[in-house]
C-alpha cells in the first residue's frame, strides 16, 4: 500500500482519459523522482491552464484572450468556416497547414444517449457567423453522433443561410474515426475531397 499522498496523486492521474492504474502509478512515481522546482512548475502549469484558458467569444476555441489567435488573424479567410467538435480538432487541422479559413468549435456532438442536445452545443453562434460566410465545412467525426450532428447542422444552415455552400469532409477518414487521431496527409485529403451536404 502506497502512502496516502502518493495514492492521492495516483487517483488524480487516473482521472485523465486513457490512463489506467499501472500508468497512473508510473506517472506518480515519476513525480517523486523529479526535482522540487520541476514539480512546482508542473503544478503551476496545471493551475495556469484552469485559471487562464477561456473560450474564444467568436469561435469557441480555447484561448487566453477574448479572441483566439486564429480569429484575430486578419490573413485568414473569414468567409470559410471549418466546424469541429472540439478544440483538439482545431490543432489537428492546423498541423496540416492546408486550411486558411477560420474554425467554429461546437464543444460536443448531439447525443441522446449522453443527454447532449442541440441547445447544449455552440450552434447559435455558428448560425450568426454563417450568414456572412461563403462556405461552411462540417468536420464532425464519422461516428453515429458525428453524422447526426452534421445532418442537423446541414438542415439548419440550408434553412437559415440558403446562399451558403455547406460541405462535409469525406475521403480519408475511416468510419468511426476521430480528427485528432488522423495524420496530416489523411486530413489534407479529407479537406480537399469535401462534398456538398444535401
């Protein structure tokens, strides 16, 4: 049995997705081997993330300012909106260096089994932004919830923004695949081979 403080740290590491008992133990024991300064900086970084990060008022992406770096970048094409389910999907797409528009983060997917309904997502802000857009690219995952969300958004956008082209990324992402697990080449193909919705 580990000392209480170490056991507590193990339990905290287990809160992270994909971290089981053995990995949590390894992480916690690694902390005991770290220099005092490194541990304090590690702890400070955790606190900073919670205290400093907020959601961009325009797109919903993670940011330390009222607007994220992408939304405040005047070189980006503001008439091309790439809709994703989470902030990590923005990072995945940015790594491709293929997309020069802006993003919109839904912060989830419609899922009746998880109690996530359209009003729980960042959809109203998307509809407002779409009125000034030329194209909205729907890039939710190819899971059942991702497809349901894409179909719902496509219908809404067609009704409320009839002049906007609504497309869906296609080629390259396997069924059930998640954007943040795909490599840059696959994502680049998915963006290039997007298709019109509806």
